[in-house]
């Protein structure tokens, strides 16, 4: 639709579509419409004839007759130039624009402008292009016909067109703000434009094989029933797998403890008799997944574990190979029908593509499933499902009983008592510090400084952090033997600690709500009564933390996070913070996104 001679100007503006251009809305308007009334402190445009003029102490005073209002008004020019006298000669007629004032009961205009093009509304734009270049582009492309062709309905097309070509400013503004229908049109246009871009990025390939293995016996032998959302997610995947034309490209997003592992194991069952590969970001997570798979799948298939340090069973004979990025360096994994990636956002795009592309054959790809424990708002999921199919698991198999509370230094003695109570019950405690080493910029103790107190007053204290080469070993030993774990946010995602019932997050106000929720998700994994304490030095009430204490849903937390900061988007399965919408509110405009998605 964009003609070749205009592509350079589009590129200069860093835009790519007609809707991108339409969304470059005016920064203001020059309105020379003739006024219908005179009001104090308002700007008027009117026909006028010069009655008389005189110079008073270097200032030019002119009396005009406003022809349409049949009244006189005086005007004062403070910066007087020779052309003023030539222009405003007696009996000459003009179009004037200026702000109305009053002095001694008489109307006045201060430094009015002579208007050469009356009865026009001229939009003003702020872009890198010359004004004439941009206006020519908009005149050429932003037509109602083109907007409708781009997917907008007639009503929204007219609203967007009116922003660039208004008949009156009252069509756009109400009390100096955009009218509600204009704002709706901008939000909808922004949503549709983004969805169309994402859809344009999606590339589908035929699958290497159709997967139609049965899972009924697997589900029957489980000692529990899967939730309705787990079953719905599995059904979505089953439909994907059965396609003979399109390899599965789906992301499963589930809250902490929502049961994504059972979806992973069900998918491996549906892949039989073909081989599945599952990649996890750490050896510890890979081992946990291997243990779960061995527990529930061993009677149905052979399972192997591949990490840099440890191998279990012969992966060349396995139906399900679970491993870390070490899998990327194995060239003898054989025929693979399904590739799964757990905690996908912890891998780089190149790593994920390398794993997937390692099994491409004759331009046919294996089915691909990605899993994430970082909840996103439904609005964001809907947006990005134009690029990759998305399934949400918003419920958990059991209700977590976690009390969340904001505390400060005055609560420390009570906190110590609570910690001792939990340890006496053979429970474990996690204390998260904001940094490893002391910093003058952060008003909290570091991990290194604080450990002395805990090691002096408690037994079985373990310490780890992100740069600790032995962190996985420390976490494994803590799981079996520890009472207190001191750490940074290295424990945010992944490890299952069944006895962990308390987490204390130091400097909680410094962390995003999503991170706080992930840390809170470490406790109460087996339904035990648990506690999350948000420790802050600030004496000021913190609305963000207070709201956080009142919700346990990761998806609600993600929605709150959007409201407290700029929204992000998922691109090719990678959670990023790149896209920023000017009009669309990803936290609250779900209905608009639904309607825009229906029009793709």
C-alpha cells in the first residue's frame, strides 16, 4: 500500500504501516474559524475594519470595528514596526485573532495577529520531517477508504481521519481533552496495528510428524485429578499436535505451583512413540523434572537426564530426554518429534532457536512447546497470541495459604520469634537480600554483612547468590538439611522446597511485583500454612506493597505491575519491556484488545 517513492520518508519516521502514520496525531491546531461570540479571556477570530490609530508612548493603539459583532474593540501593539502603520491604515479591512480582555468596561485585544487564511483548522505536527512533507504523506495516505482497508471500521476510521482533518475542534475536544470516542479510536487503532505487526512476524512450518499418542492411561494412574485449566491446556496441545500442516508453536504460561509439569509429562505421552526433548535452565531444575518424570512416566517410556556434570540412563534409547543447555551440544539425539523448553525466558532467543533448528529436516520442524512461570495479564497474552499460541493456567491444584505482610525494623523481634517457631516445626525459612556486597546507595545490609548475625544465632544456615558457582549444590544441601537460606533473587524461579514456609524479602519496595510474587511462590508448595514478609526501612506507606499483600494470583499481580510501570510484550516467546503504547492501557483495555483481535 505504501508507494516506493514514499518508503524513504516512512523509514525516516521509523514507521512501517499506514496505521503507524495515522497514529502520528497533531500536537496542536491553528484554528482560524470565525468566532460566533465574544467572551472574556477567550481567543477570537473576527472580521475587523480600522477606525483610528495613534501612537502612545511608543505603543500603537488601534480601534477596530468588529463587523459581525457590530461593536468596537481596541488593540494595543507593544512591538511597533513600520509595517504596522502601512498594514493597519484607516478604513482597511482585516481578519484578526487575539485574546479578549477588558479595561474600564471596554473590550481589548493585546498584540492581535492578522490572519491571511481565515476559516481553517490547520494541524501542527512535531516530527523529523518537514511539515510540508508530513502533511503531504498524511493527505495522500490517511483517507477514510485507506483506513477501512487497513481493518478499521467506518466509525473508528472517521474518528482517526477527523484528528487530521477536523471541520471544527468540537469534533475532537471536550473541555480541552479528547472526546471519549476519539480516545477509543486511538486505543483500538494502536491495538490493531500492533496485532497485525505481530501476525506478520509469525512464520509457520509443516511438522515433521503428527503426534497422537494416547494419555488416558497416564491420567488414570495419577494419584490426583488435574485441574480443568490443565486439562484444557492439554486439549489445546492435542489439537496442535494433530495438525498435518503446521508445527505446534505454543507457550504455556502458568503461575507458580499451577501444575505445568503435568502438562509437560502429558505432552511427552502424546508424542509417543516419537522422541521428546525437554530443556531446563539449570541442572537443579532438570533434575527435579527428571525425578517427576521418573515417578509418573517410567511405566510408559524410557527417560534420560543430560547435564554437563551428570547423565542418567542412555539418552540414545530414551523416549524423553531431559537436560540443560548441554543438550545443544549433543549431535546424536536422534529423531525428535517434540521440543519443550521450561522457564523459556531464561534462555536466549539464539539458544531456543538452536535447539529447535537442530531437528529441522526438509524445512519441516518438530512441534515446539515453551513454558513460563512468569504470569502475564490476559490482555498481553491475547496481544501476543497473534505471534505464538498462548495457553494460560491461572488456577492451582490446591489453594495456597500464605499470609503476606509489610514489616519494618520495629517488627524484627516478632519476626525472630516466628522464624524459631517455623524451624521447631521442621519447616524452612528463606531470607532474600537485595545485594551480595555492601553499597552506600542501598540502605540495607548486604548478604555478606547479614550472614554473621544469622550464623551466630541459628544452626543450619546456608548462603548462596547469583555468582556463586556452587549455588545448585548449596540449594540441594539446603533442601535436605537446612533451616535458613540466605540468598539473593537467585531463588526467584524454579527450585521446589517442600518444607519452605516462610520468606522474608529485604528491601521489598526495590523489587517489581512480579519478582515479589515469584519469591512468594517459593513457599507453601505443599499446602502448608506459610508467610511472606516484605521488609522495608521506609516509614512512608507504600500503596504498591499494600495492594500486593491483598492478592495471591500471579495474573492479577502482573496486571497490577502493568499499572505501576510501562507494559511490555512477548516477542517470539521472549518477555521484553520494549513496546510502549501511547494510548492503549494493557492493564485495563481487555475489551478493546478482544475486538481488535477478532478483526485480524
